[in-house]
C-alpha cells in the first residue's frame, strides 16, 4: 500500500456550546516499540472487525495507547491494510457471485440465494501493488434482457487502463432497474468489495452505462457524492416529472449532488425510448447553477442527430477518454449536498446522523471553507451534521471558526486526532480521503452513567 503522508500540528482542542470536537491535545512523545505495535495491531484488528455499536469502547482502548504524533502517519498504511484484510473479497477476474443481504431482494425467486452477479476484467497489473482506476459498466435493457456481458464489451476500451466491473441487476428477470434504491446499494457494496480485493485509486472511480445503465449512472453519481471522479450516462436522463411540454420537478438530489463530480452525457432528439427533455433540463439546470470544477464547467452535454436510442457516430471511445482524463478532488472547499441514501450518510467532509426516508423532508446543505472559516447552511429540517476536517482543508495552527446558518457556534483551536483518522478510514474505506478532526454540530444523547463521552467531549 502506498504511503499516506499527513502533518499533525500539536494544537489544543476546545469545545463550546453544543458542539463536540474529537481530538484531545496530543500526548507527549512516548516510546514506540514492539510491545506498543503489537497492542495497537490487536486493537485495530478488533475495531475493524467489530459491529458499529461495539466500536466506541474499542476506540477508548486505542486512545489509551496515547499514540504519539510522529507515529500517526506511519501507522495509517497499517490501518488500510487491516481494513482490506477484514473486508469481503471478490472471487477475482471473470464471472463472480457474492452473497448479499436478503433485504435487497424483493422477489422470492432471487431472495433464496440472495447473491449479486458480476464480471471483472481489465488491467493485468491489478494485484501488483499499483493502485488502479475502477470503471463500473452498467448494462441496459429491462425484464429478461439484462446482459452484463454486453456492458463489459461496450466499455472494453477502459480495460487497458482500469479494472472494469460489469454487474447484473439483482433481479434481471423480474423487477431489476438500476435507478432503484436496492440496486444502487448493491453497487455501493460491490465497489467496497472491489476495494477490499484490489488496490484501487479512489480518486479515479467511474461509472457509465447506456439506456437503463445510463439511468443508473445518473442515480449513482447523483446520490453518492464524493464516490466518483466522473460519470457517463448515455441515451438516458435523470428522473424528472414531465407534463404538458415541460419538466415540473426532478428527483431531489439527483442533480444538486453533482456539484463536485465530472459528468458527460448525451441524448438524441429522435430517441423514442428516452425523450430528450430530461437531458435538456439537466443541462439547463447546470448552466443556471453555474456548476464548475477548477474554473471549468463540470458537465459536457451532447445532442446527436439521427442516432435514435443508439450510440454516437464515433462510438464510446471519446467518452471513455474524457472520463479517464478526470480525477476526483477528495477535499473540495465547497459542497452542495442533499442527503438521500441512508447507507451513505456522508459527502466529502460532511456527514449526517440520519437521512429522511421521505423525499419531501430532505434538506439542501451548502457548506464552504475559506480562510479557516467553515460555513454550513441548510434548509427545511435541521440535520444533525458533523464536519470532518484535515490539514488539506484548514490550518490547525490557527483558530477555526464554524458558523451555522450565519450564526457563529465555535471559534478556537482544534487538534488532529489519530482516533478520528481511524474512524473516518473505516467509515469511508477511502485511502485518499482521511480526516483527522471532527466537529459534531448537535447535542449528544445523555451520558451513560457507566462511562462514555459527555456533551463537551471531556
């Protein structure tokens, strides 16, 4: 695993109001020998393998080791090595099956075996220690016509540079559609499985597909911000409500959440299966919102004449090249996020304690970090937000200010914490997105009389 480098300034933590900051002042430097390494390795293994409810107690034991600042960066590769060791592995190249939670299936025909099915091909250097891009190729079709092999062939141009994974929908003969929540959770689990098996460059994960696969690409990109570098929906559209010649509204989050994700999509005016109005609506919205990455428009929309529901005249090669030329910025200073998936309650450096199941209750969060000032603004219900920070986002040598809807809630020093680094690594399984301090912007539950953390973090 390639080395991960961090700088952890020795700053004091300060908690005010109802904000909890993880990360006490770093301890004085202590010896770090075989005994300490062995104790840490055992606790780390225990923490990664534990259920979420049991992890806080184990983290208390890790904290008691008082890992010195000069050991933190050295131990992070070990953290990800243990994460990979404990993760569910893929069978390898070719035809694969993986057991999934029964709750993801709706039809008894598929619930009995509750397995996901997918193909893997791609770069032959996948297990030679070099992190590689991951390309998810989604098939089109409907009932009785799902064909992951076809998708693998259509996007084979990516296989010389990436690991290409082509999954089947969970219920290909009945109700499987990529834009459904259960199918997208399956894809999310699949991506984690591939990351547990191969060294993946998490700044270069891509998803694309044609027709229904394009709808799935819109859904995966729009409901999983921070996961993909670029998304390539073809002959498809975001989910919109169209009546009397105009779009009335779109599925919450499916467009807003593309703020930091590259997107290339196309449609055809004479496509009788996927009318062009959805794509034109998305293009107009991105123009209205002025979505940009590095000062350039973050989306690229094409309309092709005369291809119907087919492919561009120059095939998919230019789309693949366009996508692979783009990488994810793991630490953008500005976020726009509508939380929509309960199994992924985080986006870059924000997370929420719960995601409303009712689309009408979902909130829009806008957050920005500038000159050590963190502004978090939201509408509708008040989300229980946690802000995750690191040296790429703030200068820990200076005070950090946090404002919620314009009201200052915190102004003081924050300290990086190895415990937070481990927590964020396990939660996200992303070696390129590590956070070392966090601010929980809400009241904690009552203190457990048998121990635990108080609302001031003491």
